[in-house]
């Protein structure tokens, strides 16, 4: 039975760490002990690897981290974090600056002619 290439094991480790390190190529290259260029080459040339990476939404992972940090601050009774959360998520309960205005009537707009004012220059 052929022994797996070192690069195959490295790629498996890379895929395992990719979501944990949120796609940070520098951190991944250090963890896998390969150059950043090697990782970029894998991502460019290995179709299977590219397909698996495309299925991992790193932006969602970063949002999850930020949300967890925000919730941790809220649990610590951090007022700016509480206020931020309520202003952005508590609109249906009256928090925040946004007010909803509903209009059910008709709106008529009229254009007015601009006023032309002639001001002679001081030289005249």
C-alpha cells in the first residue's frame, strides 16, 4: 500500500485548520509548516481542495466570533455593548434611533421656478 505523500497529510491538516483559523493564510502556513506560496498553489491547482474551501464560509465564521465576543461583553454588563445590541436588534421593542413612519395618503410634489437674483459686482 503506497504511503500518502507528505503534501496530502499537510492538505488534510490545512483543511482541518482552515475554519478554526478563519482562512488566515499566514497563520495556516505556520501551523501546517509550509510556505504561504505553497498554500496559494494548492488553492489554485487542486480542484478538490478548492471545492471544499468554497463550501466553508469564512465570513460567517468571523461573524460568529464577533457575535460571541459581543455576547460575552453583554454578560459582563458592558454598557456600550448592551446599548449597541439593543439599538441594532431591539427595534421592535422601541430601542434604537430608527422610527418607522407610515403614510397612506397621496403626496403631490410641485416644482418651483428658481429665483434669479442679479448682484452687480463691486467693480461696476
